[in-house]
C-alpha cells in the first residue's frame, strides 16, 4: 500500500494544484511511482481519458508531472457547475445527472465507496499518492459530510500540509485561523504549514514564521516562491484572464460566464508576438485578427448573455469584414442557426433558441454525453484556414449536443467550428492557423517565434519541481511520508 501526503489550503486558489504537481514531479525524479488524487473536484476545465472517461484537468496536469497517463481514478468525482446553485455530477468519469447544491450535499456520502475504491486501486499500484484537498478544511458549515478535506484524510489516514497564499495578504491569519477552527483530531493530522506565492526576501518573514510555529504547534514546512511557470490552470481564477496588450497577431477570446476548457487557447499564448485577450464587453473587442468563442457548460444561457451584452452583433460585424471566427464546442454550437434542448439537459429553462447563424448547423441536446478522444487529418476546410487541410490533429470531445456534422472542422467563409477540445495543441495546427493569420495581415510568420510543445511542457514541469524542491523542507516531507513526524 502506498504512502500518502495531502495538500490542503486555507482557501481556493491557494496554490494546492501546482504544489501537488510539483511534488509529483519531485517524487518521480527521486525514483518513486507516484500518482495524484483528488476525491472531488469542482471545475469546468475537464479532460477525456483514452478510455473515454471525464476528469478534472488539474489531475491531468499532476499525472503528466508524475509521468503517468491520466486516469479517472485520480479524480473520481467531478462537479461541473451549470448554474449558480447546481452542477452536473460526474462519478467515475460518467455523468449521473444535474443536482442542486443541497441535494448533492445530502447525497455525497453515497459516493464514498467510489472514492475509496479509486484510491485503494491507485495505492496498490504506486509508492506514493499525492492528495489534493479542495477549498478550505475549516468551512465549519460543511465539515460534517466532508469527503475531500479532513474527511478524506481520515478515510485514507493521510498526514496534511496546510498551504496559505501570502500574495493575497493575511497569510498568518489564514494559517493560524484554519488550524484553530479544526477539531483536535483534525489538528493532529496537520504536520506542517507552507507559505505559498512569496515574493521578496525570506529573512523579512522569519520572525513571523517563528511565531506561527508556536501558535500552530507544527513546523513551517517551507516558503514557496511565486511560481512563474506555464502550466495549465485549473479554473476561472486563472491569471490568463487578465487583459493583455495587443501584439503583432491579436486573438480575442470571448470570456463567457461559464467558460470551460479555456486551455484550448494555450498553444497561441506561447508565441512571443501573439496576444490572447479574454474579453467581456463589446468595447474591449477592437479589431482582432481572429475571434474565438470557447467552450461553455451552459451554451444556451451563455448565448443569451452574448446577445444581451452586444457581443453577438460585434462578432457578426467582424465576420462580415472577413475576420476569422472560430467556435469550439459550445462556441461552435452558438455559431449555428438553431439550438434545441427539449429535455432541459442544460437546465436553462429554454427549450429552443436561434443561434448566431454563421454556420449551417443545428444542435439538439440529448441526455447521453459524448466523451471520447479523437485524432485524424484535417480536410474540407475552406477560406483563410485552408492551410489546415492535411495537417494532423488530436484532442477530445465532451458535449451533450449533436450537430449533425462529422467533420473535425465545419467551415463557411471565414467562420469555423469544431467539437474538438485541444484542437490547436498539435504544433502543426497552431502553426497553420497563425501562418494563415500572418499571411492575411501581410506579416512574416517567423516574427512570431516558435517552440517545441513537448519539450516545452517538460521544461515547465522541471522548472516547477526545482522551485518547489527549493522552497520546501523535503527532508521534513519525507519524514512526514514515513510517519516519523
């Protein structure tokens, strides 16, 4: 049975996911078989495994850092918010329905067997399991039915490192306040605290760290710097949503209210002279070289928002000026002529709505979800992106709607749509799109710069591991793993 260690945070976005990824890579470097685990993840960024199961992307990143194929057992429960008070519930990679928050809260103990079966099978195959918590373990209104923080730590007998985010301020109050709100048996599981996202001279922190150790009764296990690594973010708190400056090639991405899988655009962000701007208002659009409507968990509701805020009209105007528009998954569905949801699959309360009308497709939502990886060669693409024809692609599909077109990309004029997430990940695909945009603008493609995506990703994981190893007391971490603390 594998040893384990759990990373819990004082709040969402304290940096748990990246620290877990860093530990996964460190343990791999040190010769161990390691796997990540998160019993319950709430995120709209998801992934489809080779065997067709859906899981959160944070555990995909951690699996890659560990040198493992992503496995749905690493994230047995995934919640994908559909409204402000409800989510689609995915257990062992398959949706079991939409639930309001209170219904899920009442029922979530039913899912403990699935969580434990997934964990136990991973533990049988590995030396170390790196477990990620969610939010904060000190949410005292939710602790009774907890299966993701201290509740899970008890189930799998895991020691805990508690992580606080100093970049937001108040890190000492975060860490001490969290420990103080834990029950005595929970407090005993905390073997160390971590100050995360630190910028500056560590010597300034040292007096506070000494007091923190006395107050919490456990050592400070490390001070991890603010990490400048290019690794997929988990959710909409991502820094990539900041409004960047326009560059030589400018790509405007519509920041839908329930945007999902925005990492589809990551390949373009890695070119030095390409800007990827996420916009929410018509005034922010400007005259980009390409507009992307990304995926969403609520296509109909987000289409209504797009229409009401005035961005739909701006997109149609841009298309009339021959500006390429590319829709992915939900964005692809929006670009069609009609969307029907007769069974209220999306829980929007709208059974039918007209689309933007730029692509000749109609979408009907059905109860069964399509989940699969896919690959092939682009063909039949018209217009400015005709250079994609003959280029290989690979990616995955996650959607409830059927749009009646089997092609990897449907095109009409300067408008394009696809159900494939990760469609730009292959170097040839991103290059063909950017080269076409350069040719259209009359600038040289070589001015954008380039990179090797495989080596680049490995370099980022190594960079992450180096920073985490330097920031943590790894001797203490190994003693915690060996139950010597």
